[in-house]
């Protein structure tokens, strides 16, 4: 059984029909890439899964449980963690406080080991743990956002455009990290405009086009797909 | 002409004319004349004269510091000081001439010639810039007609009324009397004196700047303290009254005015103290900075003990009138700490805070009153009602929070503003009149009893407020570093992301509103007991705005800042009472000045101060 099953969801912004029946599934341990151009509905899909928006029709099931009507904050303790678009670090909290917030749902318990893990993954953050997150560079903020999302010990990590606004050198680093996280057993749903990078690390991929899944295939096949090459990879 | 265009002379011109405009304006609104009534030092200098002296003095000092940046030498600085003095006097001298019988013709000439001069100047400028003749003539005509319409209508008004005084009502004999330094009958001599004093004072300002650091700082301390105590003589006297016997007091003050000898002594002492501080202050601070952690902890503890002792003795040090002010300040500190939970920590802009204050006040009033509206005629005491008022306010906060949970930012502010209005209307309504008395309010609220004594003086009520404030301060500080506080800060930063962290934002916001309301209820109850009557018009939107302002002036999300903000914002109008009807003009001006000079608040929280000091640095780092 799939860890996450999205079944024919329709989501609206007021009267705007943003998702017109999106269905896909994510198996445990996979890296799934959701690619598409601006306004295709990628972020809306993530927001719907994470509970920040409710679908008008359709269902989302996680670990066999229907979650499309469950409040976002409750999903975090069920093991779904999101790295929001534009990183969304708490600029006026320090790095360590940000990480603490990531573990908000874990009442009690010792965070020391988890902090150690986070700093092992991103040594840069340890150097600056007492600094305000707003003073970090874009790449460091992205690292912090990912580390923070991991603090809740998720089974499923939703990543929204982790490469946005980063220098190419840093983008490589971010995707390497994502691969490393996946190798530790965290299932990853990755939304990206940078289809090239996303498909390199993903197992399977879905192409989203004006609110609908247009193509679905393994990442390797998608990289060879003519339409994908033309539209998203810039290869003629 | 060219050296007038240098940045240095521009600075002098701008600053000088600014201070001239200030003197002209304060004169035209009647401040100078009104301040002349109030003497700073007995039979020596009045507040009005002090204003005339201080403007060129301070401006010259400031312009000297700017000139030094441009590399001006000694001569330049002195000339600039005199220039600032002259420029300060100039607008008022012009007005004086225009206003005099002999030179009234000047006013009419100016009004008649102004359009031609203005048009020619602008047209000439265009011509020099290389515009075509036709355009230049067109511009000349246009400006002449536009300016002409204004000046000719002014001229018309003056001719009908015959006098400047009918337009500028405060440009009267009293004003002339002050501004000519009591040479009203000899205009030329008056103008000369005024100009001379102004120039001398400007020169003195620049000389002060040129002095070596130590005597300069000593003099600034001396002058500052003497003028402050002189200007706030009434307050100073009230404080001294409590601690000094009558004869000594009479030696120092004549009514509310410092006597000359006392002023001189004060000046000498404060200058000497300033001198010592300027000499050894840095050393002392360095030595304090270098002592070890253990002795420092003892020192801190000693400081804390002294502070607590001071707070406990305060009412006996400052007397009844100021204790009353202290109680009001305390009530606002309570509200400030409460509202800060919503605004400072959770970022919820609540403009209806007066609701909680009103609920607390009315609960105490109705439950304890021994008047006709009292429900229980004295069965309930103050102490029993305080927790009830607190819970009632929390309940009100909760109820009002439910409908606005989904709102954010400006929309939330408007909705909460509406709630404040609803409470005001309810309090005055006929519907609730049988219960809370409508416009007549509730009367005969007994004072709190403690161990059989009635706490009826502000000196005694002060302790209730003090305990309440300390308790709230403690809770507030603990909240700042708690999981709950952290969750509010996350919501303030980004509500969606906070949700994505697993925070139940609805619950957190409800909690913020409810807790925030609690102190408002206690503040209202104490207020009701202090005043003894509760009227609906005590609960206007201005309470909410005042509380919000004291948080912003003090420093948002900063506990010490809120205390200082309340002292400044609530205490200042009381101190400024001495400036009679110009009190709120000055109050407004000071608020504007404060927000320009310290937008982060008087004691900013670490987050805000960090933002202001390194905001640019952070942006640069992020851009790399």
C-alpha cells in the first residue's frame, strides 16, 4: 500500500479551480518529483496534502487514513512535515529556536541528539546557532528550513521549490542533502520548477499542467520524454 | 554668491531658518507669551525668554557639529553660530516690523511686490537655464498671477481689518513685550536687543561646541539639569515638599519658581558633578566592566535591593499628587503588559483593548458598590472581586476573539476597533441602564480594605498596583521564554509556517487574546476602586490607543520598555501640565520627535534593536 495516496482532488481558490482532479501516489522510501511550470498547481497540491487548504472533492490518504479534512497542525504529529515555499524561516528567532519550533509537536523528550543530527547534516548552522535566522543567506535559510522540518521526525517530507532563488552551486548541495535524507528512510515529495535537477534524484515523477497530471512515469523515462525535454528541460 | 552654495553654508541657512520658523510659530500660536508668565528662575528668566535663547543656542551647537564634519575651521564655526542666531531672530523681527505702526507700509509693499519679485526670480532662473523667450514670459505671467491672487487677497483682508493682529491673534502686546525683552515702547531698541541676544546665544552655542570635551560635558549637564528643574518647578517642588521642611523649601522656591541663589547653587553643583563624571565616568564604567562575575552578582543583587526599597518607599518620596500619577501609570503598565501578549508576542493588532478594561471596571463597580446600583451592597469586597473581574475580562477576551480568529493584520485591527466601540455604546445604552446606570454610571464604590484599614489614598493604592505590576511582569518575562511564548512568536512571524510546524494557531490565538485580556480586567477594577465611580465616557477608544502607543514608544515586545513607555506616555502629560494649554501640542511634538529618533522604542527588545542595528548588514549578508 502506498504511503500517500492522492485521489482525484479538486481544490479552489475562491472561484478559481486550481486543481482539477489530481491523483498520484507516493510509496514509502521513494523520492517523487512533481514538476510543472508556474501556476500549474504544484504548490496548491502540497498545501492541500499538508492540510493548509482543503480540497472540495477527492481524498488524500496517508498510511491508510483519510486526511484531506484533517487540520494541518495535527498532520505534523502524524509524520508529515513541510518545507514551505520561500523557506519561511522565523527571521526573528535564532537558528536554535527555529529548530526548537520544528520539534514543537514532540512534547517533552530530549532534543539534544536531534539538534546534534541537524548540525551534523548542516555544520554551517551550528556555527551560527545563536544568530537570528533572518541574518542567514538564502542557501543557509534553505538548510535551516529543511533541518527544522526534520526536527519533527517525519516519515513524509514535503519540499516546496527548495532550489528557488539559490545560486547554482548551492542548488547542487540542496539536492545532495535531499538524497541523503531519503537514504535515511524518509519519503520525499519534491515540488520543483527545476525539472532537470529534480528528475536526477527522483525515483518517479509527475508532470502537472494547469491543475491536472499530464504525464506520469519513472524519472529516467521522463528525462527521455520528448514533451518533457521540450517544455521543462529546455532541450530541443 | 557662490560660497553660499557650499554644503556648509546651506546647513547653516537651513538650520537657522528652521529655528527662526520655530520661534515665529511658537510666537504666533501664543506659546512664547504664555510661557513668559512662567518663570524658570525667579526674577531672572522666564520660560518664554528661555525658549528664545534656547532655540539659537541648540541650533548653533548642532550646526557647529555639522560644520566640523565639512571641515570648517574655528572662524567658520563662530561665524556660523552668529549667523544661526541672526537667522533665528530674522523672521520674528520681520513680523515685528510689519506689525509696528511705523513700518506697516513694509507689509503692504511686500505683499504688492511679492508676485513681481517671485515671478522675475523664477523666470530669470528659466532664462539662465536656456528656455525660449516666449516660455520665459509665459512663466513670468503665470507665476505673477498665481502669487498675486494670494498676496492681493491678503492685502485686501489687512486693509479691511487694518491690522495684522486680527489675523494672527496671538501677535499681540504680550508677544511684543517678550520678544523685545521688555522694550515695547522703543521698537528699534527692542529689535536690537532681540537680535543681539539671539546672536549672542548662537555664538555661545558654537563656543560651547568648540570647548574641550570635559568642560563642555560638565556645562551641558549643569545647564540641562538647572533648566529642567527650573522648567518643571512645580513637580520638583512637590517632590521636595515631602522631604524638606518648609523654611528650607521657601529658601529654594518662591511658589513654584526656583530662587536665584538656589538656581545658581544647583547650576554649580550639577556642573561640578558633570565635570567629575566627564573626568572619571569612563574609568568607573571600565572598572565596573572588568570586575569578576561573583562580585558583579553581589553588586547586581545590592542594586536590586536598592531598587525594590526605592519602589516601596516611592509614595513617601514623591507625595500624594505624584503618587496618584504613579497609580495611573501602574494601571497602564498592567494594560501594556497584557496587550503586549497579543501585539508584541503574537502579532495580533488588537485595537479594542478598552473592552477588557471596561469589563473589569464595571464588574468591580456593580459587585461592590454600596450605592443604589450595587447588586450586593457590600457583601463582596475588592479582594473577592479582583479574581472575578480577571475571569470576566478573560471571558470577554475569549468571546471577542472567536469571531476574529481567521482575520489577519489590518482587518483584525478594524474588527477589534469595532468591539471597543460596541462596549462603549453598551455601557451608555438604555438597555443596560438598570444594571450599570447608563450615562450616570455607577457610584459609591468603596475603597479596598486591608486588615481593617481603608486604602483610600493614592499612596496606599500604589502598593496594590505595584504588586499587580510585579506579578504581571514576572508572568510576562516567563512567557517570553516558554514554549507558549515561542509558539506566539512563530505565529507572529508566519502563520502558515507556524501551522506547518504543528502549532494549532486557532488555539494559540485564543489563548493570546484571553491572557492579554486578564490584566486589562485587573487594571479596570483597580481604576474603578481608585476613582470610586465608573462612567461610560472613561472607556473610549483613546484608552486602547494610549496602551498601544505606550507599547510602541517603550519598545514592542520589551517588558522594561513597556514600563518606561507608560511612565513617559502617561507621566509626561502630567508633568507638562505646567505648559497649560500647550500641553498636548508639546506632547504631540515630543511623540513625533521620539518616533523619528528612536523608532525601535526607548528600551527595544533584543529582536527589534538587532533589526535596527544590523538590518542593513543582514540584507547585505543575504545578498551575497
